[in-house]
C-alpha cells in the first residue's frame, strides 16, 4: 500500500474479538516549546460503556478528547477505533470523524439555520443521506430528547439547555460509534444542568459508548463504568466509581476529591 492510499475504517459495529471501541496506547501530546499535555496515556473504552475523565482544569481531559477525534495531532503513541489505528498517516481522518460524535461546552450551532437544518446539515452533506430520511431521524431524536416542537426554531429562541440538547442531537444524527462529551454543562446555568445530564443518562441506558470529561462529580459517580483521574497529563488513577471516589489509592486523587467535597460538589 502506498503512503498516500487511505486505510479504511472498520464498519460500524465491527469490534475485532470483542475488543474496545477506543484504545489509546502511550499517547503523548505537547504544545509550544515542549509543554507536555498528555504523557504516555493508555486507555481502553469497552463497547456500551461510559468512561468519565475527571481532574482539575488543564489536566489534559479536553486534549485527550480532541486527540481521539483527530482534531489534534499526537506526537507519539497510537489511537485505535474498533481495532484500526486511526493515527496512522494513511488513515482517512474524515471517515474516522464520521464515526465519532463530539459535543463541546460551546453549542456551536449556526444561528442563521433552524434547529432542523443544523441537525441535518452533516448527514445530508457528509453522509449523503437523502433529505427526507435525515429530517425524519432528526425529528425522531428531537422528540426523544424533549424538543419535538422546536425543529423550526432558530437557536437564539432556545434556552442554553435546549441548545445543548440540540448539539447532542446533531452529534447523534450521524449514528456515531462513539460519543465524546467535553464539559457539556460548563456553560449552562445551574438550573439547566439537570436536563442535559438527564439526556446523557438516557443515552447510557440505550447502550451508547461514551467518553465524558466533566467537573460534575456526582454525575460522574452515577453514570460512569470507568473513572479516570488525570493530573498533569497523566492518568494517575482509574477504576470503578466506587474505587476512585470511595477508596482512592493516590494521594493526589485524595487531595483533589477532598477539595471537591469541601466545595460541596460531591
């Protein structure tokens, strides 16, 4: 195979030997003059599971998600989606991104487009889904997420929580294999946080594979199958919510959680 030929991405649902949907091996990422943001990170995300990334701001959570979606180029290591190395230079990055849904803390909705058009733009333009089919799926998802009557509204007519739910619908419209959520409640007023977290709970119940970066510790404890505590770009501790929150093994983890408890956020 020539170096310019694209390596295909496995079809949706193809997990070799029941392996992880997402796997990071010794991933390293630096910025600027050698500022290391991720240090030899290893991570496995099994199918139909929720992995939650916790840690202080600047610990590397968002960078990890951006690297997983190829929005950032790693400096060393490898990332695999359903067993295929997506950081191989021959990998088709566009094909990878079509299989990974991403929701950021900023809604990033086009203000001049209706909710329906925001959601169906990528399926129609990128996935080549016929308009009628794309709109039918969008309306179905909007209904499921409590936005059934909002399809023809413009984003500025919606609350922050409603806009974030539209952003989640947009990510789901392409039927992603994996959903990455980066601090999706950070920009919301406190009273709107619950409705967005409720959507994530429902997605977990439906078996969506997710990696979530969050500062909502109570939510992390409730929804996670695996919790990873990042500090200085290193996955310092990982385990079940019971292990990480109830019996942390690392002193740095204990200090972090103690501050969270003192702030009444856990």
